[in-house]
């Protein structure tokens, strides 16, 4: 999985510093929003032909890692 995360890049001068896929202007959040809208992997790859299936997996792995921490309740 660690090599999947190498596909995620962050550049403060690109997309406002938001995480992107392989230095392209396709944000991790773009991929997640398409998945949340109900598109499947094949549809996303048709919509964004510069992506590869491992890019979709990387976006999910990145999001999972960001959410995998304790939540402190007041």
C-alpha cells in the first residue's frame, strides 16, 4: 500500500496545495466525489482517461489514512 501513496502528490503551487494524483491537476477529492456520486471505477477512468486504476486505489488509501485517527469528543 505504501507504493500506492507515492501516487499522491502535494504541491503548494498546484490546486491550492490540495493532494493530487501523480502531479496532475486531478485532486484526490475529485476522485472521491465521483465515487460518492455513484460512478464506478470504469466510469471514472473513462471520464478522466489520464488516471489508472491504481490512482483510484491510491485516492481511497489516502482518504482512509487521513480518517484513521481517534476522534476527541468534547
